[in-house]
């Protein structure tokens, strides 16, 4: 089985100095392709530099809502330049976060709106973050007529899932599914995700799947199959089928050849 991890924070401080080893370990576990997440433009540059040595890694380019208040005056032009580089397959991680409000909400919405427009202009997938801002985010996606992207690290209920599916989005599932304390709504919603819209991502080093025993100290892309195993347990589907389908879905979403 081969896997595609559609969400890795490779330049997290938790992985400092171990980035190459993390990717090598993932490949040994059958995780052939990885999407590196960018939360701001400097991280996009790090990811692009890394993929010079690892052609199986791809990257997003964008500004996370936490960073929206820190953008420079020319950030959008810089982002457009980055987005045109080989290996940049999505705009983001972008969206709204009204849980922590690290950036003022008005600023978050402005920076998000400009990234929505850029993604449409460049025909790039959107890599979407949302926390405690669903109604506002959905309204913005509808206003911009967004139909191409992924709800990254989806943790919502069935009604939120249906709203994203109605837009045409793919759904990113993480180790949140494996959490017996807070994953119940997602464990119910997983049954309603069409097979051709399901994407798997670790969001490493965060969201360690709690089903893994013995429990590792941190989450890594090599643990992606554990998330798939929980999907298989909950839905009754075969693990090999989930591997093949989610790999193909990721390739389709990010406009990559499926090989």
C-alpha cells in the first residue's frame, strides 16, 4: 500500500534538524508523497527549499489567519510569486480562526478574501483552516463561489460536512478521528464522506492518533496508516481500498500525476 500525507508541518520546532529523517521514516512506512503546510511566506520558502532534495514533497503557499496581522504591504505579490513555483500545489493554509483571535477578525477576513481570489486566478486548490468561524467562512466561500479545495483537518459535524461537500470541497481527516474524548461528532460524520472526497493527513507533529500503541512522543507522517485504520474500522472498508482511493484523491486535488 502507498499513502499520501496531505498535511505535514515539517518546519515545526518539534522537528528541528530532523526534517530529512522524518521524511525518510515516512517513506519507509509507505507514505510516498507528502504535502508540506505553510502558515506564512517564510515557511513557504523553507518548504520550497526542502523539496529541492525531496521531489516527493509538495507545498502550500499562504498566510494562516493567526499570521494575518503580520503581513507586509507587498505580501500578496510575494505570495503570487511563490505560488507559481514548481511544487506549490495549493494556496494556504488560509481561513478564519475566531477561537484564538491572534489577528483581528477584520484583518483575517481581508487576508483570507485576497487568498480566495488568488487561488481562483491561478486555478490552485485552497487549503482551508477554520475554527469557531464556520458561518462566516462558509459565507465567504459562497460569496467567492469557491468550489476547489480541501477543508483541512475537518473536525465538524454532519451538517458542516454537508455544507463543504455541497461546495465541491475535499475533506481532510486527521488523528482527531482517533480521539475517544473529542472525536465523536467526526466519527459519526465519517460515514457521510464520499469515497472520492476523502483525504488523509497527519497534521504532524500535532494530533497524534490516540489509537497508536505504544503511544509515541509525537505525531509523524509515518503514522498516517493509523488514521486510515480507524477509517476502516468505523466504515467497514478495506484498508487497501482506502489507501488507493485517498492517494488518487490527493493527486486529483493537487493536480499531480497518479503514479
